[in-house]
C-alpha cells in the first residue's frame, strides 16, 4: 500500500464507523460526477448509489431517535467495520493481496474504533431526558463526516489528521462521560435505596395503637364493666 493511499484508507475507515452509508454515497458521487480518480469504480454504479441513498435516509431518521439510535448502533457493530474494510481494500486496488489485506485491516480497525466512540457517546447522550441533544449530536456527526470526506478529495493528509484528532478526542470523551454516567447511576440507586429504607423504618417505628387497634386486644363485655364499677 502506497503512502498516498494511507490517508484515504484511514479517513474512509474512520468515517465509515460513524455513517458508512454516507461515505459510500459521497465517494460514489465524487467518483461519478467529480471525476475523482481515487474512488473505486464499483462505487459509481447506479444501483450502489441508490441502495446507499436509501440506507442513508433510513439511518438519517433512526439515528436521531433516543434509544433507537443505540439499537441501530448495536446492529451496525459488524456492518460498519466490514464496510470500512471493504472500502479500504477497494481503494488499494491492484496493489497486491498483502497490500489489500493491510489496507482492509487498517480501514476496518479505524471504523471499529470510531464506531465504538459513536456508540459510547450515544449511550451517554441517551441519559438526558430530552430528544434535542440526540438530534444535535446526530446532525453534527453527519456534517462532520460529509466535511472530512469532502476534504479528503482535495487534501487527503489534512483530512486524515482531522480524523485522527477527532478519534482521539472522542475516545477521551467516552471515558470521561462513561465515568460520569456510572457515578450518576450509583447515586440514583443509593438515593432510591435510601428512600425505601426510610419508608421501611417509619413503618416499623409506628406505635402499636395506631395500627388499627389490633395490639390492644378485645374490649371486655359490658357485664364485666358494670360489676367493676359497682365494686
């Protein structure tokens, strides 16, 4: 694999881990209408473009609905790295089996890493009670993928550098936010356990006379009361 293909492989893999269908669609459009020589010819086919467009439209909606986005990410845990590896192998072209294998490994690994960042951030965002944050994060991801892939057409090394920076930043955010989510869950469970414990203690601490009179025993018959008063 030549050095000129390295930024393309890494950038396409990173972008595939976030939105693989958008990457296939963008590269196909650039190759077909932009005359970009690096784009593999199969991506320019009409059927490939149509399928990628339909799947991209489905993901565009599903990715903005709380918890549906996490389910979609779980389904694509295998799909995105596979697409990233396939794109990398096609970008390597006729470079030889070993070069294609190295390219596929790099593309698949970068796609898997960025997918893990995306899925982890979405789990953290889904802890918020409102859906606006999901829409904002999803739209930001789509715009970022489109911008970085478009930049790769004219400045592949700069695009790869930006992808590497965003990947490192995303990994850091996942670690920080995941710890905060775990702490928030522990605090919520502790408070809930404390409320349940307070209710149990207050029930056992009630006086016996306030529990319906069962502890006072039955009242004596009227005859016994009259005899006691006459004595």
